[in-house]
């Protein structure tokens, strides 16, 4: 059940484009990827480089049930992450952030995924899967060999369906919380 | 079963010292901590700043069963880790590396522990526990709020005994491997 990068996972991308390449690059930076879904009139963009508005990001994270965190700390955590992916509902003037994930790691051997969120309205549309596929592709580009994440019980099937392996060899995750 | 930093975990440190403070600082850097165990004549030192010999580090990791990795990659992974802890068998000229752990993370919200190793000869002596206590204390000093790790099945009780929580709220870990 390995996640095989050579498999169809990465050939699924829609080849149709509504956003001119120049606009895509200017607004979302290198490696930005447009997604068109038949059920929505707007197109969506996955971006590694477009900057976040911290308040918009916190609102997104809170919409999926993450607790409130001081913006100052969130800002520093973003700065120290090796990869941040935004999923944007495209608008040439005001793209709206509707999905997010970030990774920490040594950038060489291991990366860990945190704060995966898709705006509730768009859950179940396949955008979350696209977000994760994009994220792994970008990590692979960096050269990372192993990606890990901690999944809540209710989203385990989401990851399993994408080829993530759960607890290989009886491996368990352990947590320690600061008090 | 939270890991309470105010509890006895951190008052356990031996107050006896064999290494003069000046020598400790010169050889092992700031925050170095000496450990004296009755069953060994040498004393041991936990250090956040003493540099590693990459070959010695790889030998240690291999002695506990980690696979061989290119030294160039290990070097970069160390550079990108937010904390590296060495456990040294003290010798004023040639301290010997007998334990290790490193952390990646955003340095603010999350940290993840990797590559925990204690030289087999010293396993079961309590040094591993000291190493982890020291590591958490240093992470707390950095300001990290949540520490996570992936534990193989055979070391789960080691972590549980120290107050780590396993899979809170049904949380699972998932892995993806580059191929």
C-alpha cells in the first residue's frame, strides 16, 4: 500500500485551463496548479508561494474546528515550515483561501504534515485529495524521502484512500503536550 | 496521563558532579547536564551544542538497527533540525557518543522527535529516559507546545512510562514513502 508517485495519482490533473499562464504565475507563483471542477463555476489554484493573510488563514482553520492560536505564533510557525500550500478560489483581484496544509521537517529525510484544512463548503469535492497530491509532489521535488502525519479518527479513510500507510510495523504515535 | 513538566520528572537529576563546571561548558556548551550513575565509573553528559562526528553518529544509529544513510544527507538533515541532543560518555579529550535524538519542527507550535538511539550496552540503565527528559526540557525552553514522535512497537512502553500519550482521541499516524 505504498504511495507510488509514478502511478495515476499524478496524471489525474485536469489539462483544461481557464487562467492564462501569465496571470497564474503572477498571482500564485512558480509551480501553481489550476484545478477545474465541473460543479463549480470558479476555478481553483494550488500554490506553494502565494502569501497568506494570517486572519484569513486562522478563519479557515477555525472553520474546520482547530482552536484559536495567537497570530504572532502562527506567523513564526509558518516562517519555520518547509512547505506551505494554499488552495485558492481564483479571483484575479481577491483570491479566497479555501484550503491549506503545511509541513515541517529537516527538508532531507523527513517531513511532517500539519494543519490540513478544506473549507467545509468544499469538503467532499475532491479538492482535499488534490491538495495532498500537490503537497507530496512538492515535497518529492524538495527531495524528502518520508512523509508522516497525525490523522484524527474521522479522516483516516481520507488518507488511506490516497495510499497512506497507517502505522507500519505496529508503529504508534506518541504525543507530549506543554502545560 | 499528560507529561507534567512541573512534576518530579525534572527534579530527578543527580545533584552530584564530577566534571568541573568550566570543563563542562568548554566541552559540551551551554545547558550541558552531567549524569552520574552508580553502576558506571565514567560520568555522562547530555549536550545540545557539542558537534557530532558524522561517522560516529552513523555507527551509533546502526548499532540500534537504523539503516545506513548517505552522510551528506545526514549532515543536511542535522543542519535543518531544530534540536540535536548528544549523550556523551565523558572523557576530557575524546568524549564518546553513546546516545542521540533530534527534533524537527516549526520551533513554535510543533516538534517531532526522530532518530532516538542509546548504544545497546547502555540500554536499560535509565540513560534513555534522561535523554528524553532533557530533550523535552530543551524544547520547552524553545517554546514548543506539542511534541510528537513515531515509536516502534517494541519501545512503546518506554515512552508510555515517561508520560507520553499514545494516539489521543483515536489519532493515527500515517506514512508515505518516496520510491
